[in-house]
């Protein structure tokens, strides 16, 4: 808890609370907006853990009556409504499946397998680590969990065999600097290809659904995101290799170390085989079962199988702190976003934003909206906070301008994760990789700005062409 930052966020909320309600807006809508701003500021400033902030926000919404003026019972029911959201439980269930992938050793095995296949050069090693991240991303919705539980440990074990000393900067430029920043950015790029690759994907889609906008299915998200997403994934290491070329180009020791680690792991254990089977089954059902099985139902089936087969225990489920933490903050943010829409605040604010853009060509408006939205990530230390704060307004504005809803949802939900490249605090895994000390902060920011421009060029250039080809634009 940071009392000074907490007081600053609450202070801003109180100032907004007592500002006269703008014309055309209900008093409770403006009051809810004041609470929402205070909540987002607490998250941005890291004034308290997100779970704490979320509980405070729900309590404040219920106590002030902004959700249902004059009806305390309805107010608390509305404040807790986010917990009944099926998308939230999809993400939470996927966290439990992720625990099995990591705890069973399957994640590490996949990581070393990709290093053994691709790791003969520094560039290939980066792609190998990135592919380990990508193949596990459909069932692990936390890119921080993938980075910390699978990819980062594999990267560090390879670097140790190369003689990298974290305390000696002279050893960093051989390959550690390049691998640290490229692996981090590959983690971000992998997170947006699949719907369940990162929480902001689901959060943005749910906010769009609450606005009455048609949203993509699990397979629909992949279809829309696969081409720009995969091109961005391929481009990131190449650009970094040109701009931040490592001293070592060949890494014959990396496949050897990976082979040694795989030999130490031995044959696949029963727990790994079961986890792999459930992992593949869940993804197959997400892709093919949308017409007869809800994605959340599929996730629960996967979790049930892991529990019945003993790969996970109920103690494991109870101990998965990230999942329960996600449940609380996701429920609070979805609830506030939904209520802002129901009170008419999003439509009112979208009308203000739409005015200056109304005379622009739709394509120009699309680019302008996207660039402003992407650049605003400098203000955020979390893709979730960025999505919660800005997604609904930008989506509403874009739809009002006649832009196609499905591509707009995907790009606006993906950018808060992709733009984590901009700073050393821009996304969950950033402190992990930046904290190694392998990349100076100035270099991190300058390279991040270039990678951000690359992502924008791909998603604004290739994206519309692909969406036209599949009939989504």
C-alpha cells in the first residue's frame, strides 16, 4: 500500500465527483465516472494491489448508490454482477490449466525442445524461445505466467552456459541483451494471436459485447488476428537483430544445453501426457466446438479432466493466486465498464470524441484513432488498465464513424498488450526482463518506440488488406 499515491487518486476522484454534472448526462453517470477515474489512477500509480483496488471500487459503487440510485439492494447486486460473467470464468479456468502445463514440466520440455531445434544461432534462439511462448499461449492467458514460468528460466539457463554475468555489463552484449528484449517483445506479440493469449483480449471483447457490438468467437479472433499477428511476431526479432545486433551470431552450445536438459527431464511422465492431451483437446474444442459448446464450458471441461486425473488437486486450485486475483479485478472492471455504458456515459463521451473526427475519411479516422490509442500506452503500466480506461470510448467512436466493428475490437484489444514494448514498465513481464540489467533503460525505450511503429505499420497496413480479403472490412 502506498498512502501518498492512494490519496492522490482518491483526491482526483473527489474533485470530479463535486464538479457539476455536464449537460445531457445523469448525475449517477458522472458520479460513476469519478469513481472509475479514481480506480484507474490507483491501478496506474500502483497505489495498492489490484485486488484491493477492485474491492474498494465495488464497495464505493455500492455505497454511493451510483449503480441504482435509491435502491441499496439493487446497487450491491449490480456491484457484484461481474462475478457472473462467463468470459471472466473462461480466463480464470485457463489459469488453472496453465498451472498444470507449468507444474507438470510440459512447459519447460516444450521450451527446451524449441531451443534444441532452432537455437543454433542467436536469431534462431530468439525464435525458439518465442515459439515456446506462442504454442502455450492459447491455454495460458497470462503472458507474465508464460514468461516467468516457461520462457525466462529457459533463456537464463542458456545464458549461463554462455558465461553471462548479470553483474558484468561487458558480457551482456554478446547475446544476453538481444535475447532479453527480443524474448520480451515476442511474448507480447504471441499474446494477441489467440483470444486466450492475454487478459486484455477477453476484457476488450466483453466490453464490446456490453455495448451491444457483435464480437468475435475464439476462432473468429484467430482468423482476424492471425495474419497481422504472425507477421508482427516474425518481424520483431528481425528488426531488433538489425538495430541491436548481438556480438555472437552462432550459438552451438544452446542446442547442446537444451538436449542435456531434455535428457535430464527423461521420458514424458504420465502427468505431462495427460496435460498435453487436455491442452490439445481444449484448443480443438475452442476452434471447432463453438456452435455446440460455449468456450467457458470447454475450459471447465479441461479443468475437470485435470482434477479427475489427479494432475491438479483442489489445493492447487485454491493456491492459484493469479487466477483468483484476476477474477476479482476482472469482475470489478467489467462491472464498471458495463455500468458506464448502461448509464449513457460512453455514448456521451464518444459523441465528444467523434466530433473532431466526423469529417475525416473512415480510413484516416481509423489510423488516427489507432495511433492516439497506441501512443497513450506510455501512461499505463498494464494492458488491462489501458483497456479498461479507453477501449469503450475508442470503440464507440470508431463504430459511430462507420468503421467495421470486428477488426476494430481486435486491434483495440490487442494494442494495449503490443504497446507494452514502449517502456520498461508497460506490461507484466517487463520488470522481469528489464530487471536483468542486460538492456539500459534508454536503449529499451528507443528500441521499444521502433517496435511500436513496426506493430502499427503491420496492423494498419497488412491488417485492413487481410480483413478485406476475409470479408470483415
